[in-house]
């Protein structure tokens, strides 16, 4: 068992005891091949809450500031963390992530890039679709309900609140490739990426509605 695997088992036990975590749609997570899990982001609890429920090894991105101390760097590295400058991610990082996904790896990536201060879904970046299309892997839309109530922005210790993590049906890149416009011309890459990103966010919104949450 990997170090990350041990962290995940311990985390699942702790979160189930403290937050009474309920997981819906786990069967939507691929058992093999590359994949991207794309959750909403309203609390610092979201990365570990979703991460422990991904039973396979995965990588995730973290702002570079989280890797400055030796202690946090070791923890985040064990969690598969990769430091990133959110303002300038760089081509090398994109190429590395695509390679990992093509090799069958998993990636936890928040489409909005940062936490929502209001609790509502914000504007997503096209990067998540760029990666999925380049690597040929599905995106799993995911909704976390209750994490904001358990640990809202500005708080330092979580409260015991019921949390539900819902994994939606995979969104496949091949559904967005080889598209043409009304004149029969190929749709440009930026538009394809936006269409896939919009589809992911719409799926997350539907998962929220199923939980009775307005986003």
C-alpha cells in the first residue's frame, strides 16, 4: 500500500466519524485508465474530503505557498501534490499532467481554480477541458454539499456537519472532438474547450440541484 493509500483509509474513517460523510455515485469513478475529478470548491475541506474517496492514486495541484515549509511540503507530496503558480501554470506543468493522465493516472482538479467566497459556482477555467482533450480522458463532475457549513472561509477548525460527496457520470472528450459549425467548418480548439468546460459546470449544477442545494 502506498503512503497516499494509507492516508486515504485513515481520512475516510476520520471523516465518516466526524462529518458522517455520505458518498453517492462512486461507481462513476473509472477503475482503470486516466481520469479527472472536477468538484466545486467552497471550503478548505474539499480537497481532502474528495481525495480520500478516490480509491486510486491521484495527483492534485496546490498553490506554491503551501509547499514553502518542509512539514507541509512532505504532507502534500505524500498526497500527490504538485506546486503551481496559479497565475502562470506553465507549459511544462501542462505537459507533465497530460503525460500522467495518458499513463492512466488520476487528477483532482477544481475547475474554478480557487474557493468560491459566496458558496455559488464561479466561472471555470478552460484548462480542465484542455487537459482532458489532450490526454483523451474523462472528466468526473463532482459536488460536495455541506463542507462550507462545516468549515466556511476564514475559519480555522471544522465543525461536525453532515457532508455528501456526489460523483456524477463521466463526461468524455470524444463527445466534443471533430465538431463542425453550421457551415461545416471544424470548430476551433478554444470553443471546444469552452463547450466541454460549460458541460462540466452544468453537470455539477445538476448534482447540486439533486441535493437540494442552490449554486
